[in-house]
């Protein structure tokens, strides 16, 4: 157990819908990262927050958004869902911002869009 | 751009043999290179990492080497065991200001008893 929690574990929804994925980082970690893992794309960095502020953005679609709240939990919002958004979404946390800090991954949320 | 190439995509070895996985990165500013192991249906877990000021690092049966000039790094697993079977991902951190990771495509390692 990494100490990072993600809910829900599984999510099945229809195209065009909107969903929210939740992540709670390890106690004491200030930095949260979101990654998307699909079969043909591997692990793709989406977005990073540090202490409530957006710190870095990757290949995140405009239909996706995220935020980090004062209690440091983070939510990833996915809207106008398409079949291609079906993937495993991982959240990771680290104690600080910057390279060299180990990122601890949560168990992931498996999203299926039908 | 930021890119990490990983080879091979699949690797099958006999128990007790060595396994080597190689990665090449594009951004010369990258300074941190972790390796993650992901078992089926599980989260990626860090197994070893190396920083740009170090050429080699070892942890029991696992070692990582880094060649900054050539921009490539490799994972070496010796005396492989069936429990080493998993998907292995290399990654590079192209920015010291954020810590975001750019991952390779993964290598599926199968260790046959």
C-alpha cells in the first residue's frame, strides 16, 4: 500500500457524459500528479499540482480539468467523454516539487466509456 | 520535444538468466531516471532510480546505468526469478522545476521457470 488512495476503483459510463476521479495523496505529500495509462499509449503525464497550484501540464485534453483542494486531495474531471478516453487513470504524489522525489502511485481508477 | 524510447517491448528469459532493458531520452536537461515495475492490475512501483550525477547504481540483483552523453540508460536484472515477471517502465524527468515523468512504452518481462 503506497498510502495514495483513489476513488472510485472502476467507472463505467456512456459517451458524452462527465465523471470526476478523486485522489488523496500520502500524508505530508504536497505534490499530486495525474497519469493516463491506455493500452497503446503507455503512461502519459496529464497534469501536476503542488500545494493547490497547477505546476505542470502535459498532453491533457481541453475536455479534462483538474484541481487540488486546500486539504491537498485532487480531482480530475473528464467531460464529453469519448470511447478513446477509456483507460486506467493513476494519481501519484510526492513530498515536494522538483525532480528526484519518489512518486508514489495510487491503485488507479479504471474508466470504461461505452 | 520530450520523448523516451524503450526497448525491447517484450523479453523472455529463463530463470537464472540476466535481463537488460534499454531506454533513450531526448531532452538533455533530464536529470532523474526512475524505473517502475507494474504487475498485472496493480500500480507502478519504483524499483530503482538514478540521478544525472551518477553513472551506475546497484541494489541487490538490480542495477541501472546511465550514459548522459549518449542520452541512454539501462536496467539490468541478474539471476532472474519468476516473480520478476511484470511490465517494466523507464522514465525521465525533463524538468527540475516540476518532477513530471515522461515514461517509455514499457517492457513485458517473462521469466520462465
